[in-house]
C-alpha cells in the first residue's frame, strides 16, 4: 500500500490540505477529528454511494468517538437542483448544525457541489469536508471551492465560492465505479495535461489505460491533477484570469450536457472529453496549433475508449445554431461574447473570444 500524498492549497485563512491515498475512508475519523469543536458531524450523500461507503465511514467516525447522522439523497445530476438544496439546508438546520460544526460531503461531484453550496449559505457559512468518491470529483470538483446547483438556464449558474476545510481522496473507493464513470473522470485528468502540462499528457498516453487497475499510477495521476489545480486556484481563486483555463472543453461540454437534459446520455467527463477534442479541432482550424495536436487528442481518447465526437452521443441533438445558443448561457460569457479555451499546442491553453460563428458551426457540423 502506498503512503498518502498531501497537496496543500495555501489560501491564507482558507488554506486546507488534499489528502490522496489508499484506505483513507477507514481513517476518516482520525483525519477529521482535529477540525471538530465537538464530536459530531452531519453527512450528506446519495443513495448509490450510501450503499457502498456510508457504513464504513460511520464506523471510522465511531472509532474516533465522533457521532454522525446522514441524509441520503437520490443519485444523479438532477439532485443539483433547488428542491434538493432546500431539502439539504432544512435537514442540516433540523440537525442543529452550528457555524463551528463540520458537514461531510460523501459522494461525487453532484453531492460535493450541492453540499458545498448548502454549507456556504447555511448560517452564512459553515465548514465542510469533501470525501470525493469518483475520479472526477477527486481530481476536479472537490478542490477549489466552486459550489453550486444547475438551473433550467444551464449548468452551475447558481452557486458560491466556498472552500472546504479538508479533502480526503481515497483512491481505493474508485474500484467501485462502473468503467464508464471512471472514464468520465478521466476526461478531467486528460484536461490537465492538455491545458498546461505536455509532459503529463505524454505520461497519460503511456499510462492512462492502466490507471483503473494500478493503484500506484492512479494515485500519481490524481495527485498530479490536484497539484495542478491547487496551483491555479491559489493564484486565481475566483476565476478572474488563469483559473478560466480549467474550463478547457467545458463551453462545448456544458452545452452538450444541457442538450441531453443532464441525463445518462452524456456524463460530465464525457462532455469534457468531446469538448477538448472540439476545442483542439477549432484551434487547428484557426491556425493556432498544428493538426498533430487535435490528432493526438483524438487518438488518446480513442485509446481510452472515450467519446470524442457528437456522433457518439446517443439520441438527437439540437442543430449547430441550437448548440451555439446553449453555449451562450455559459458562465464564461462576457458582455454577451462567447469565450473559449483554445490551444497553441498540447499543454498551451489560453482564453479567447475571437472565435467566428461560421467556423464554430463548421466544427460542430463536421463532428456529427
């Protein structure tokens, strides 16, 4: 068994550690105890995760003398909604959670985002700990303090920046994921190499297919991804500049998620993967990077068995104009102008609003 890796997120008074390793869920009580002003926590999770990991977590808490109560919400993207946010906040108030207490978010990105937002607005801010149970949540959504819910107008349009007090990323729990869910998270892992680390992307080209069955490689990939995100978040906590690079593939991906009704037709990481392929295709057509770059992106996604084109999304999609209209609801729109993360090559991403509508439409058309 490998020793845990600690990645600090040095944000002054809001600083915290991300702990990455094996068997961390079984040590959760000892890890969390130093944060507590009294020996009790409230846990929010979803039905799927509860069946797999809630009992071991509560046993670990009991072993450390920590009492716990749990709220189990439905699984799925639909839980990131106003009704479930209201239910979560009201339950936490029923549990008499105080500002000095700690709320535990046990689950993937949906639970982490929802519970983080509930913690942000409960009593004007209570502390929370992320216990991410998916690869996507471990490398992306649990780190950086972005919390929120979806709206009928688009994804993550309602939320707040609220940093966790600790993140415990137990890479052993990833063994319980469906292969499709693991690969969905891998879309975010590949994104880190594509946006800012060509050497990491080359490492993934060599080792990506083995991550699902090799704990050491998996820990390496998660720790490197988290370290990259922590560095960016530390330099630009509220996305005034560099942090926008983390949205590589997301302008396309979020529009595709909206077009598929945030359903099982397209998982978030699959949308990001397709979005990265489209962003590199667009960059090459604009003369920003060589054709070799989008070819490498496409080849690696194919190597991993991930979708890379619109034609690989089951069911009907809106036409090109309809997809572009959905992109217009993206959080990154400024003064009505679409902003994309484009690339000058693997590991060389930048933000641009200089994308012509006709070229964008051609990229979407040719991906069908």
